[in-house]
């Protein structure tokens, strides 16, 4: 089976994203790998997973909150309505 680079990276990101979603305390290393290879169109999905993780804890970790902030900053700003 021949894969393109993009297909292989997409598979890796999907696999790690599922692990991150299912782990109570996901691996910081796995999250860093995802962030290195994350296609732009998957940023909202990844951010949703991180926000869900933060919402599961009464006191979310500072590193997780900083990661959410950093990923959110990569999204485009909403246009102001006049």
C-alpha cells in the first residue's frame, strides 16, 4: 500500500487525536507531535478535544490552558459586525 506524505501524516494525527481524546491525562509528547503535523483544517477538531479535556477537570492544568490559548491564537479572527 503506497501512501502519500499527507495521507501518512493525516493517519498519524487522526490516531493520536483519538488517543488524546480517550486518555484522561493525554501525553504532552503526543500533543506536541500532533501540533507539529496538524493540518490547518483539523485545528478546530483538535481545539475541541483540548477544551473537552479542560472541561473534565475542576481545575484544568496550566499547561493545558496555555496549549488551548496557543492553538486558539492560530485561528482566524472573527470579522466585526458593523
